[in-house]
C-alpha cells in the first residue's frame, strides 16, 4: 500500500462517525448535533476530505443536502463500520461475564474432585466446559482458556495463581483398615501389604510418590523391599484401594470425596510437599472477569473440601 492511499484510509477511518451521521441525517447541522460539535466544524471537515479525495461528496442547496454517488459509497461504508462496534462491545461484555470457560485438568482431578462439584458452578453464574487431558496444554494451539496444573509452579510466560498447597496422605479401604487396626504401622511393613502408586508421579518430579512420602515421615524401613503396584492414573489407583487391593498414596483434592463417603480411610500421617495446584492461563485471560469469577469459586470449593 502506497503512502498516499494509507493516509487516505486513516482519514476515512477518522471521518467515519461524521460520514455515518451525515448519511443518516442528510444535514450538516443535525449531524453536528448528533456528534456534539459545531456545524462549521462538520462543513470544514467535509471540504477538507473532499479536497484530499479529489471528489465531491455532497451537493449543497439552500433546502437540502444530497449525497453524490461517491458520497453514498462512503456514507454506506461509514454506517457499516460504525455498526460493527456495538456488536463488538456486546461480544466483549459477554466474554467478560457469562461466556463459557474452557477449563482443562487431569483425568484424575476431574473424576475425583471437579465433576462432583461442577453443579455448584451454576449458582455462581459460571458456564464451564471441561477438557480432560493428562497432557500439557499449549494455549497457542488449543482452544483452552485456563488449566489447573499440579506441580511446583509458577509457569514462565503464563499467568500462574496458586489454588492450594498439597499433602500426601496414604489411604485404605475400611475393610483393610480393620485388618490392621491394632497395628497400623504394619500396613507399611507387612510383607503382604501392597503399596499403590501413580506411575506419572514417579516421573514428573512433583513429589507425588512413595519415596517422597516416606522421606517426610519417621519410617526407617527399606522402601525398596515393599511390594508396589503402579497405575497410569491416580483415580484408578484410588479405586484399587477402595476395592481393598492395597494402600494408595493419596493427595489433597483427590481423596476427600471418597473419605467423606466412607470409601477410604486415612492411615499414617500426612506429609506436606512443595507441589500444589495452580490456575494457569495466558496473561490476557487473567485480566478478565471470567478468570476472577472462576478463581473465587475454585477457592471457595477448595476451602469447603
């Protein structure tokens, strides 16, 4: 685009509100009232624009103002461009308030915590669409607004807000608990006891593993001699514990629902770790009302849990 054409486009963009008003009113005076400026200012701007374009936009008589063919073209374009903004503002308002929030989280966190509380979001005017994935989200290539991540955080290049710290807590089924209720420590040292773990926790350096748990307790046995069974997902591991297969390594937000329902019982002390839950998104989304509403609701639910 040459410099002259670019300058003309800038001038037309600046003149669009005036041209739209003139096209609607067919009067410089009424257009000036609409724009809350002097009639002389409208006349001067129109003459200046006509000189820059090299065409006459309006035929002026003592009784009426008649757009030329060129004037009709520009007034129509100006009206069209002005009509876009109210729709854009409505869209912006919608995005800032009740529009759907695309939230991504792991399958285990979805099954064990989010899905049971999801109905509570409606009372907070939140419209949440869940994306369940155990893979990291790429915000530049996926239609996701925000993600709940488990890790040490924060996450460079993204807006990261800590939702909750985390503790490791072994859990067992009530039936298995009764078997050992006279000697709880035998759950960890008994040769017939199987420790259940999440395979991902052994790899992702989040400390969600039995080694980290025992390092945080007074247990002085040989961890390598304990019988263990690894699962690909923490919710499957916890379901195995509910079925009495062994002692599962639970963590904050994954076990509270099952404990409250009586499916699992705590055994041994909790161990606080560095990893926790983070609400992560692009900086632009963090400035929206939707983010703030989601964050406040999640904090309430975590406190309730």
